[in-house]
C-alpha cells in the first residue's frame, strides 16, 4: 500500500482495503500444475506414439532406439531434444503465468478512503484510477456461481461524468460495497 499511503491527504483516512480472494492464488498455482501436466502428457504421448507408429516414423521422435527393458527415465533421455525442449517450454509457460499473476496481486492496491476510491495497478508502468466518493453514482456487484459459494466477485463502480472502474475478483465484495456506502455517508 505504498502508493496509497503516499497519496493520502492530512484529513483523509483509510476506510477499507480490498484484497484478492484466495481463489486467485489457487488459479495461479493451477497455472503451474497445468504446465506440468501438459509437459508430462506430451512426453508420455511420445512414448505411446513410438510403440504404435512404424519404426521409420517413430525414429524421428527418438534420438536413439528404445530397448525392451527401458524405464521411463531412459525413454525420456532417448526422446528427441526438440520434443523435450517443447515440453520444457510448456512447463515454463505455466511458471511464467504463475509469476505474472503473483506480480499483479502484489502490485495492485484497491482502497476506500474517507474521500476517494483508489485503484492502483502496475509494477514499472503504473495505472491509477481514483474516484471521489461523492462522485460515485452506483456500485454493482457481479458474483458468478462459484463467487457466491466462496464469497468473491467483481465490483463495477460508475461515477458521475468520470466513467466506470471495473475491479478484479475481490474477497468480500459486499463488504467492499458497504465500505463505499459508509464512506459516502460520513
């Protein structure tokens, strides 16, 4: 909350701090899981293909012929380097997506103060949206089925003459909306 703390005026105080739901962390972790799953599936499918394809075509997938007593690691060692590189890239895409989501989470600040709503995003390039509390026209909450069950959702805040701010999936969206109402009434 470094940006918000730097931008508070003397008579302004923080009413509520929005936070990402734990489901966001699960989605980020699933990116690694799916990257690993698809990489292993690619390697396992090459093993299956080698057994079913004719020898001359199967030889293109391998760098050396398979032996009858080869284990799984021996088969992986004998798979063509291009296929192993492709599997590594698929896994690294999952790791990259995880890192990207965590950077977004760590660099996003969503705060309701006594006079404004602040939504700051970005690590190097910063994007800040601010709306005066008295200029907020409506606050809509959008919760899908799983959002209702696990208590997360998006907020769409419309302001008078200033457009709208669409928040990411946040934990306790109803509490966030009530915090805006509380700040408007005081």
